[in-house]
C-alpha cells in the first residue's frame, strides 16, 4: 500500500510523479530541483543557493509527514558539474547532522530546467 504526499510549500510535480510516496515505513522523495515554490524560479547565487533551496524543498515535503532531515537515511545528489561538489557539500554539511544519511553524488549531463543540482532522498518513519 502506498500513499502520495503533497505540499504547496514545495514545487509541484512537473510530470506524472508525486513529490513523495509513503510505503512500508519509508518516505521516498522525488528529486527536488532548486525551485522556490513561491516564485517558481531558481534562487540567485549559484550552486550554494540552489543546494539550499533543494534541501528546503525536501524539508517542506518531509514536514507533511511529520519528519525532519534527521529522519533521512539516504540521499542522491545530482550535479550538472562535478566541479560544484565542494560548494554543494559545504551547504549539505550545514543542513544535515550526524549520523549523516548514506549518500551518492553523481555528475549528470543535464538537469531539468538547467538546474545546477537536484537532490532526492529516502526517509524512515
């Protein structure tokens, strides 16, 4: 049994997918682009600002289920340029606390809408 999660405090899905799905005690969040849900735009400030916005979107979706970043057990970070890893990692380290979630970080050819970063995660209820 699965349940879709939706909040207006994060960007709406731009395709046939849910912001998140709850199943078997886990919350699976779709990749979060750094879109400000109030403006529909990426924040100014490069990969640091975009990473923070993606994480803020994750926090908003988790909050719909009464969860926080401390409930995240796995993340996947997609970067348009691996050269941005250090800046992304600095923001990420400020947002998450130990024990840190397991993580993968990969560079991809392109991200939707020209984003510099996209982050997906799994949280445990």
